[in-house]
């Protein structure tokens, strides 16, 4: 971290430590700067640096953009390994979008759990849990205006499709009646992926539905 005229300037390594995201994510945010408004750097000692206060303000706005996730299919086995076409169905996008993501990954796009070697190409598999965790991460940019075309009848489909994670949370609560919600959420996160905070919200929903 450098201080120039009383202001802090951070290089990419400083930003990694500052926000907790990896270098790949920061590089992709910088790569997409024309679309996302990423602040311009200042070169200090031959290295790009960013005004830390200005960067923090931009990142907070970027992370908190309104997002529409109504087209995401939350049903199905979280751990099933899906080929690209089924990944597209989970996200509610055209299959060509998955091809685009593979060639030019957006921030935090998950690595495949398995790669199948075909005669002329490779096929990457990802799990539903990976895809759900990715769309739930605001840094992904998924669901922002212009981020993806809505699928046909996406809201209607989302309303009809039960969220399997709620059932998993209900089953975990029943199996661990003496555990606190945070402990149950941590166990679910370890088993199925996604963050503990995400599972806490799902546990709250499961309890709400149980009272109805």
C-alpha cells in the first residue's frame, strides 16, 4: 500500500488482501472495466495502483447492484454433475452463454468438477451447488441489467419449482434438533457448498414454511 498526498493507493495484491477475493476475480473485473465502470489506475513505481477509497466506493456499488435471479432453477440434486446444456437450464440462459463463460469466464465462475475429453473438444461439468453459489455471489454480476437475457416464463417457472435446499434445511433441522441455526448452516455448507450465511437464510425459510 502506498500513500500519496494523504491518500492510500493499493496495487492488485493489496486489493486481494483488502477484500478477500482472488487475483483472478480482480483481473476479470479490470478486464470488464468498460462495462462495469472499474476505476482507472495510477502507475506508481511501474505498477498499477488504485485510489483505495474510490475503489471501495465503486466495489460497494458494483456488488450491490439490483439483480433478478427469478429465472434460476433451484430444484434438483445439488451435487449432480451437469453438462453445459443442463448448466444453462439451471441458470435460465441460452446454452451459448455457458460456452461464452467457458471461453471468457465472468468473475468467480467456478472451476469444473470434471472435464470430459471428446474427439474434437472438451466438456466441462459443474454441480448445481456450484452454480447456485455463483449466482448468489453479487460479485458474479449475474442477473444485473444486461447481464443475461431472461428465459421464457422464468418467473412462472421459478414460482412452480420448489427450492430443494429448503427441504435439505428442514431435514437437517429435524436431524439436529438441539443444534443452533448457525451450526446447522455450517454443516449444510460443508456438505452441499454455498456460504454459511446463504444456508442461514434458507433455514429461516424452512422454519417459516414449517409454521404455515
